[in-house]
């Protein structure tokens, strides 16, 4: 066997090995890219059915809430974002920044807004106990996240 044919075999083997490594690494790189596209802001919890009787008291209305969580390290300006139910009822965020790795609870009833709790100032329930869908949209009207619950047979 000549030196040139040995060199060609080594080169071919090296190229084949490189192709195999590239084929294995490419899906892993694509998967890493998908992880970075995970939602930064999401609906993390919903308490649609306030405990006890639905008597429209301030306590009962405020025990109905939706939590929004920012999973990124950086604050997100929610000014102009909306939270809607299936019937089209809407809450609009006004001049609110959600800190990184933080959660805010949006209560249905009346109260004083804080860093961790916002109030819709409604006198009626927003979320159906048995079946509804919460939709969070950004200030451009793009859906950021949704959360659905319940069955089709019962409504408040």
C-alpha cells in the first residue's frame, strides 16, 4: 500500500467521522435553541372558583385570581397587555413592570395595587367556576399564553 492511498484512507475516515459528529451535534444545538424560546411570561396559576359561597363580597371576589409569572431574569413591561376570559371580559395592565423571576396575582375584586397584587376593581365575577379560558396577550395583541379548565356541561 502506498503512502498516498494511506493518506486518502485517513482523510476519508476523518471526513466520515466529522460528518457523524456534525449530524449528532446539530439536533442537540437545535434543541438548545428551542429552550431559549420557552415562554418568558406565562399564566402560572388560576383560582377561578373562590372558596365558599359566591356572594360578590369583596373577600369572595378577591379570592378569584390569576397569577402571571415572569420566568426570565429581566423585568418585563406589561403596560398595555391584557388578560381575557372566554366571554370577552378584559383586564388591561396599566404602567406595570413585572420583575424578573417574579409573580403577580390579578384579583377580580377591588383593592390597592401593589408589586405582587393587582386588582381589576370588578363587582362581578370574571372567571367561570366550571369552565373558562384565560388568555394573556401582549401590547401588540399577540397571544402570550392561555390556560383552560373545566368541562362543557356547567357554567356559573
